[in-house]
C-alpha cells in the first residue's frame, strides 16, 4: 500500500486509489472485495436462511441503494445476498475515526466502503469517491437512517445523502427493505425486498433533494411497516445480534423506548 505523498509545498496529500484518496491498490482492493463477499455468503448462509425478493427490480447498471438498518450485520448480509455485479460499495458510516470499533475496522478492511468522516472537506472527497464508483459501473448502498432501528416495522427519518447522490449522478434510487435482522437467531429467515426504482430528474438542489428523500421514505416505509416483530432468540442469538450494535441511546431498551415515543 502506498503512503501519503508530499507536495512541493510540503503539504501531505492522501494517495489516490481506484475510488480516490485511500491508497489501496486496485488489485488488492478487488481481492478484498471479492473475498469479503464470498466469505459473507458462506458465513451468512451457514447461520441464516437468506432470500432476495423482487430481484427483477434491481437496475442492471449504476444506482444508489437506500436500505433500512436493523443490525450491525446488515451490510455483510447485503454482500451475501445481492448479485456480485454490479460491484457493491457502501457509503458510510459517519465516523471521525474508522479505526475505532470492530465493525468499522472490518468494513474498512473489505475495501467496499466510502467512509464519511465529518470535516469541512470530507463531503467533497466522499462525493468524488461516490462519483468514481458510479463512473466505474458500480452501485452505492446507503443506510438511509444513518443508525440502527430496534423494530422491524419501524423506519426513522432518512438522511438526504441517498437522494443527493442519485440526483447528482442522474441514476435510479432503489429502496431495499431488510427483514429479519432485528434478532439474528440461528436458522431464521432474512429477506431483502427490492422496491421499485425511483427515477430522478432535475438538479440536486434543496427542493429536489427533499422531494426525492420524501418519495424514498414513503416507498421504503411501505415495504417495512407491516413486518412483524421477531421473537428474541436464546443466548447465542442475542450475543451475535448485539456483538457490534451501536445504539445512540446507550442500549437496545433505551432505543426501543425512544422509538415508541416517536411513533
């Protein structure tokens, strides 16, 4: 892996990579991405029963996927269940330091993430990396809520990122509903339901971004709102479920109380 380069002014510039700025060699990135996806399929299918529904709704080319988020394992399950082509890349999570936390380190190692580190220039860098993925024929998946939700039938407010990138690139925005990951019990069915792609028009201004975000929320909420809650599993399932979950409220019980208050 190449290190940072010194400019003539003495300023350190991050090395470029296939998606820019992270220095990971294209061959090494490809090996990690494909290896991660194959491993995810083996592990996930050995523990859960996976099913992809409405696969025909997936565009054959570049798109933005917006998915609900119930568990730390959701990105890895999407790696396991979605087609190997187009290449899948995840935007986020929003972290100052992606080396903190086992989930973040694992996602970073896969080479399939575009981290968003809060800072005055990072949105520009992240936007360039999203554009590079799309220009190469790939898809970018975004957890629209920006956090995990405790209930199968619930959906928090969506951030504007998915709509913004879809409008900026002029590509479809596809709702993906994940069902069954609120509790990861051994042998339990997990379904990913592909919604009808939302076609986009216009510039990525505030009005269009807000309107597309609202459309995406409506489509995704319709896919999850009638989903029944899952029974809590035994000790192993509870341990796997909560292994890397990051609850902003502190724990699952507090997150459940907050979600019930907001509903």
